[in-house]
C-alpha cells in the first residue's frame, strides 16, 4: 500500500506535504503504532488526517490511547465508522 501524496496535496496543499516530509520519523512511528492497533488501512487515515500523524510519537500515542480507553473494546469499529472521533483529538 502506498500513500497518495497527490490526494494530500489536493486536499491540504504543498505545505502539508512539507510538514509530513519534515516530520517523517513521527509519521512512520505513528503509522506503525496505528497499524499495530489493528487498522489495516492506516495509509488512508494518514491521507485524511495528516495533521494527526505528524504529531510527536508520545503525544500521538497518548491521544490515541486516551481515545481507545474512552471508546472501549469496540474502538476499532467506532473509529472505522466515524473518523470524526479522530478529528476531535487532533487539537
């Protein structure tokens, strides 16, 4: 699976691509963690919410773990059906 950089550029612009590039270690670590939680289509989440995946890994993990604790054991289904719950933790 590959990241659709054109999609990110179209939606968020070249500045977001530059931010991703300058934070590539965070992006890779965050994608790896997100994938480890059972999200197979994690590249799609990056394309839709790149600002979440450029966060420092500790901040990203903390936000995701807090959300999972709030949502309970069905967190994966809830997130897959409503990406808005991820949008709410970005800021």
